[in-house]
C-alpha cells in the first residue's frame, strides 16, 4: 500500500508508540493524539497522594518472549531498567504458610523444563509426568487447539484437576486475565511456544526496577527528533471521513487535523464511538460486541520490610500474585525510611470482585497475605490503595477470537491497531506492540 507520508495516530498506548517508532523510522511524519495526560495507555504510573510515592496503575511481569515490546524499549534506551529472573523461577504460597518453588533454571532449554517440573513438590508424581507429556507434545506441535477453550484442551490432554488448579490457572490468569474455561486455547499454545521453545532468554521473567512511566519517558524526545509530535490532553471526537476515505480527525474542542492515513490504537469500544456515519457504524457494529475483563491492584505501605521473593503466586485465595516492590523498585530514601515495606497484590479476571468496596478488598487480601506468609502477622498497614480497572483488557473468549480484525478496515486510509486486533496473542503489552508494528508495515 503506497500512500502519502502524513500519519495521525489516535492513542499513545503501546500499540500507538510501536506504530510511531516503525513509521517515524521510515520517514513518515507522525502526529499522535492522546486523551490522557500521559503516554503508555494502561501502562503508566502516578503519584500516590497520601505517601508521595510513584506507583504503577498495575504491576507487570515482562516475559523474555516479548520480543517486539523489548525491541521498543531497546530503541528508547530503557531496557537497562529491567531485572531478569535468569530463567523461569516461580514461587508459590498457599494458606497455612505452605510454600513451593518451580525452578527451571538448573539447565538450559527443554532439560531445564523437565528437571524443574520433576522437582516441583506442589503436585504428585503422576501429575508431573502428565505435565511433562503435555510439554513434549507441545514442542512437536502435536496438540490441536481449534475450537476449544483452555480448560477443555487441558482436560483433553489428560491434565488433572490438581495441575490445572496449581499450575495452569495461575499462568492463564496472569497472562490472559481470565479463567481457563473462558479463553481460546489457540492463544495459550502460542504463548507457551514463544515462552518455552523460542530459545535464548524467552523463558526469562523480567520486572521493571523503576515505575513504568520511566520505561517510556524518552519516547516524546525520540519522536520529536524524527520530526513528529505528540499531543496530550487531546481527546478525539470523531474520525473525519470524506467519500469513504479517512481524511483526519476532529478533536472534542472542534479542532480538525488532516493526514494521508489515520491509525486508531484505542480499544474497540472507543473506536466504535469515533466512526462517524450511521452506515459505517453498521459495518463496524462488531466493535460493540467486545466484552472486557477487570484487573484489581492493591498496594500496601507497611511499617517494616519482610523478606520474600520478588513475586509469588498465591493459591486458594482471591489474591493471585504478590509483588514485594521494595525488592526491585528504586524509591527515594525518605519514602523508604517512612514506609519500609511495600507490597502489591494483583487479581486478574476480577469482574466478580469489582463491586466489593475498596476497604473490604484491601482488608480481606491482606488477611490472605498473612495466611500465606506468617511473617506478616505482626506487620501494620500504614496506607493502602485499591485500583480497579474494569476495562483492563478485552475478554479473550472463543467468540471474541472470531471478531478480532486485521489492520485494514472498511474505510480507506483507516488502519486499526491494538492488543485486541488479530495478533494471535492474548491481551498483553506484547500483543499491543506486535499490532503496532504489523499495522505500520501496511505503509510503505
């Protein structure tokens, strides 16, 4: 597709930044319009009023298999702020202070996976062999996922209820923000192939040692250096369409901006509102059929620091992952002195919990922390903050997979990107980065 070189991108999330880096690098003149005051979309940080500490809107574990997202950080020069696990090592905690570790780092490659599973004490020996058998079949692509949910696929592959509860469910919730019975199995297999069989550092797990805003901060300077610009606090009212072709955008303040190509990187429900004509809305009605999944993050500022792993999967509780942020996030000395301990609890697929009051959630989840970690029994919570994102990700169901679009739509010169488009991946930051690059490749 050969078009003019002026491009407008709606949204400064990861998909928008990824597309901009690709296009500006090829000489396109890129203008980004973002409704919020910050770039990064749902990946951003803000100052907590009560404590003065910068916190992320949600905790992220970055997989070594996130090649496009890591490439973006390399371009911005911020991948140095990532702390690597040097292989797959996950700690598990259950009520009554039970602890287990899955560690595949003893050996490289497939041998490490097998050794790690054999030493994983949380499951019975028979379950270990079932799990190893699954990974062997996966390596040789002998598992057929079409038309199945993750749960149905796992049962078809003789994965016991014990394995599903202890191993598969925490993994699927963390990566896909939904439970195994609600997710298309094709997505799970793609994630596993990339993480375990792509070689190199793909199975590593990485944490940012700074708040997430720092990872993306150089982008604005990078883009202006390429002749582009980014406009924050600039919500788009509609896409300007003339004679069936996208010509630009109209902001909510009435200002109009024209371009040769418009790229939307906002969520499906937002894009649907931007389509102007009734006839076009009928063609794009599928955008209104996407549903969304909630993620809840709870932060705790504590009167003391307790030594735990950087992150732990919690089983048998509403709380799913606990991050000990004082282990890996750099904070000013005065804040660390005033608040020696700092935890983050993450709950994915949390639609059923979204209606519970923040105070009740914070108290209940900290009780779960104390049940799984007796060391916290005498710790005092000085402050807490609950963040509920009801539209954190689109719900990656079997029905939704059929709706996910390619970059080109029914309106000429309008391209679509976002983690919800047809990337073959669940709703992750890698999916967003892949979509941005994929969309940019349509312009030459």
